[in-house]
């Protein structure tokens, strides 16, 4: 059967957002329940608000965890000023059983965006370090879920101990009860290949996790394959795009590595399954799609 890799399904999953408000007046929970809508994700958000699984709390103190999350926020100087210089900050936190993923995160983001729109403020995703774009109409969330809709963006940075190599790593997978996924020591020429490789593996792990939870309704340790094939179609499914006749797959070996994610003990590293790394990166490039990003099929 081969070596196995052990993950743990947590008892609860948590999604965190921040609203930077221009006013100190905050609408009550009843108003928010009405504002998020009565269908789909909105109805789920309203139910979570009523059950206190989705909480809206003013920031009274900048904790060490929140400080680390704010430090990771990225965006233009103006957008960062809108968030960090706001007179009031409010956290939107969804905590629920893994059976509710990914709905809990969708509900939290919809609520944060709705609250930001009501307060003429700005919403930020604390799990990914992204400031959300402003809404020009009443906020909505797509019913169909895809990781590529800013749920697990991939960041490319220099390796701390080797500036001649790069690292590609997800941000946001931990709110779905998974470690982040990374590719390390990546040659500059393979940065985009590494980004797609990480997206492909993130989709695989997310799909396996949700299928396991629906099948067993259990939490705790579960085993997955240590070595596995990764396909072009895994990347397309990450974006929510239709699968197509796939290119030959590449194989990766899973291992644990460090991560800059606040509160995350480690991330899953996708390592070459071939000792000849140059040959492996060439095979990986041939297996991944040529485009960097697939357009959102829900966009007209």
C-alpha cells in the first residue's frame, strides 16, 4: 500500500474577516440577518447569526494574533490606509463543525461585505491577507463554490535562506480544516508552474477532505496518499472551470514544512517525486495548464 500521510479533521473550522468602519454606529444582528438575504448563502448566514455561530464583535484590543494578521494584509497604499486608519474595526468570525464547510466561510464573507457596505467601510479577509474589493451593489456570494474565487490565493516569495529560489504557498486553506500547501526551492523559471502545482494539490486535498467528512461525519486523524499524481484538471477545478482532455500527470511527494501562516503549525510541501529535480520540473511544466488563471465561469 505504501507510506501514508496523516491529516487531522478538526472538531471546528473558523473563518475570520475584518470590517474597517468609517462610523461608530453598527447595525444590530436583526438588521444584518435581513440584509444578507433569504436564499442560499444569505439564508445560511442568517441562520448562523441567529445561532451565534457567526459573531460580530468590535475590536477593543489588538491581540498578538490580530496584529500578525494585520501585518500580512496586502494592497495599495490607499486601501491599506482605509483599513488600518479607520476609526473603528469589527471582526466577523464564523465557527462551526467541519460538516458546514465551505458554507461557513461563504456566510462569513457575505456578512463582512454586507456590513462594510452598510458602514461605507472596507472588508478584509484575515485568513488570506487580502483586502476585499468594494461592492458597487448589494453584496452577494456565488452559490457554486470554487477555491479560486479568492478562498486560497497563492503567494510567491523568495526563500528566506536562498534568494536564488522562490516559494509558492496558499493562504486560507486552514479555515477549511487543512494545512496550507507550498512548493519550496522553486527555480525562477518555474514560478508559474509552481503556483499551478500548489493550486492543483490544494484542490485535491480540499475535495478529499469534504468527501471524507460527508462520507464518515467524523473528526480526527485520517490517512492520505504520500505520493500522488497531479493533473491539469486539478488546476481547472481549483478555478471552478470544466475539466478537459488532460495532459500527462506529474507526481509529487508530500512532506511537512514551515509556514508564515499565523497560528498554523506547518504546511504541506509538494516535493519532486523524481531525484532529478530539473527533469521533474520540466515534466511538471508539461503537466500544468499554460494559462495562469481561468476566467470565472459565473462572470458574463
